């Protein structure tokens, strides 16, 4: 697992757990960065992802085949299927399906209290 910290100049560092409580130099700007001790009961993104296991995309359901191979005409006023609702990933801000629990772009766990 890694501890994620940001230096005072905005550079993101992912440091190993054994460096918790120590001060390191940012490899980009050489600023001193204090690595915090993990709080008891706090989980890192990596530990959550390891508990969830590998992410497998669920294929979208396909419409059943039309009888005689000819699609039926939709009644007047009917609309086609709308795309699934979207939400933005809190980490990479890219659009993802509202039912997604792990962002397929950056592997961030994105389930909130309202999603359960």
C-alpha cells in the first residue's frame, strides 16, 4: 500500500507505508514533505481496491431479436432508449455511469452514501 501526500507546491507523491511519520524530499521540487501516520481505521484507495478485487465492466443488455428480423415501428410519441444517467468521478472528473462503483479511468472508489 502507499500513502498519498501532496507537497506545498502541489506535486502528488505516493510513498511507501514504512515512510509514515518521516520527512522526505519531493522528487519534483525538493521541498520537504512530512508523511502523516495513517489514522486507525482509515483505508487507502489501494486497500479498498484490493478488497473489491479486479474491476470487470458489465456489458449493456441487448434488445431481444425482433420476430422475422424486422423491427417493429414505435408508437407515435415514443422515444428511443435514453443513455444511462452519468456522474463525474471525484478524482479525475471524467463522466462515468451513475451506477459505477469504481472509476474505469483512474480506479477510484466512487460510491457515496446516496449510491447505496
